[in-house]
C-alpha cells in the first residue's frame, strides 16, 4: 500500500459491508480472521494511520477509523482479504462523521443485527478495540466512542426487552432442527467448531433437544473438552471427523476456517443428513448438494426465520433509539469540549506568559516584592479568566466556532488541534 500522510485534519469514517446487500459468498471474500486483522492493523500503523478498529463477524466486516479519504480504509480492507474494490463498491457502505457515529451505535445496540436484538456484536467490538489499543491504534476519540456504544448497549439490554426471548443465529439453528428433524432426541448430532457461535449452539442444543448423543469436534481438542465438560458431552479428535460425519443425522459446522472444511468427498453415508453451516466464509462446499441424501442450510437461511419473539422485539425499537440518542448527545457534548480544549490550553499559556512578564517588572520595581503572594494572586486570576472563557464556550447558545476564532485572533494564539 502506498504511503499516506494521515494528518490531524482527517475525518472519522465507517466503511464496510453486511448481510443487507452482501450475500454469504461476498461476505466470505471480505472476512478477516485474527491473523488477517493483525496484518491489516500493522499495515495501517506502518502507513501512518492514527486510530483504527476492525471488526469482522459472520454478518459484517467493518473498519472504523480516521482517514483523509475513505478509499484509504477500503484499500486496507482489500489488501488484506480476497475481496476487490469493484466488489466492495457494489455492496458496501461508507459513512462519515455523524452518520458514522450513528451507524456504530445501531450496530453495537443490536438494531442493525441480522436478527433484531442479537447482542453478540458488542463483545466482538470490545475485543477488536482492545486489539487496537494494544497496538496504540486507539485514540481518545475512538476509545470514547466505543465506550459510549458499549454503554448504550448495556442500557438497552436492561431498560428494554429488545433482546427478550431466545432469538439468535444459534437459537434459530436449533429451531430449524426441531421443526425439520423428527425424534431429534434419538438422533446423532455432530457439532464441528466450538467458537462463540458453536458454544452458544451447543448450549441451545442441550437445552432444547434433550439429546444425549451430541458429539463435539474442534481442531484444538482441549477447547471442545472445556465445553463438553459443562454438559457431559462426547469429544472426538479432529482426525475422526469423517468417521463421525458418516454416523451423524445432523451436522452443525461453526468453524472459523477461510476455506471449506466439509465437501462431498468425505460424506459416504446413505441415510438423510442435515448440514447447518453457521460459518462465514462458508465452511461447507456447495458440492454437498449433489448428494441426494444431504440437505444443506446456511446461516443466511436461518436468519430469515421469524417468530412471535421477533415481532414483540420490534415494539421496543423506539425506546432503544431514544437511549441511543441520549448517550450520543453526551458523546457530542464531549466532542464539543475537545474542540475548544486546545484553544483554552493555549489561552491559559498566553495569560501565564503575561503574568510572568508583569511579575518580572514588579520584582525590579519593588524591593519588598512578595514573591509567594504575587504568584498566588496571578495564578488565581489566570485560572478565573480561563474558566470564564471555558464556560462561555460550553454555553449552548454560543456559536463555538466563531468564539474560538475570535479568542485566537484577539490573543494571537497558535494551537495544536486535536482530532
């Protein structure tokens, strides 16, 4: 990537794509695993980006950050995924400044989730922000914004019922199984992949199917064993995958691989097999559809399942939006304070210079000059004048930008503006 001069006068953007316009195949091309995210962030750091958070889930891939132009962020994404700029432009979105802030709040609060009220995204956003902070790619603005989104999410969870009832991708998958597989408690269920979606699906399976024939397989066996221990389930080695598939009635795939891990070549069973692919990119090759005994369902199909729970959730959207507006207002007030903070700091420095100059004059004139008393009085006066200007700028009826320019002009201030 070419070297960009990321300056202090850049803007805040959100660039990304989601389930709304990008199907599972396209989302898979733009998905980022943990290694790819780190590579992207390190590339951004090398090219002078100041603050960046990258989030990639089964439903969306987004970059939140500062740039002179959104193309800089888009190119970062395309450099580190299998997606192209042409593909991105067909299905993606770009939000700037206030629109970017609003979008981030809706995503983090579950209002933009594929299943309304699904809050899994907020924990993923927290994790992504922590990674950026470790790399010194999280400035005060973006850290404050992420924390505000987290605060909104918590309030919406506790003050509304938008996440009431069991409705999520993992629950929808179990709903589908219950509706389409007879005598599910007697069937062999194989869960391949024990990441977050896999863990949640496992919990729902145990709770709702009353099935004691659930087998877990994960590339890292000890991760599967930790989950199996909670529910007294069977764990098999990754090397037993093909063997277990061929005795399964239901196969749930929730791995994080970048390429398909299941295809028709490893399926030799002749009995009906239901496969649910909960992965992005798709981890089950479409060629399994060529097998007459196999039914393949992807998470995008599961997300279309609606029930009374979802309809009830919609009634709580206005209250959730009101909470977002409340916290967004607090964030915007903080932004306004940041806007004039450099000017107030420069003003205080200028006034202290005036005071120092005048004290030096009075020292020479007055033999009995009281150093301590004079310092105290001058510092108090400087602080009172500074506070007076700060309160003036905080007044909602005052045009802040005009006042800042006047203060700078009158006191001939040079300030280093914050982003």
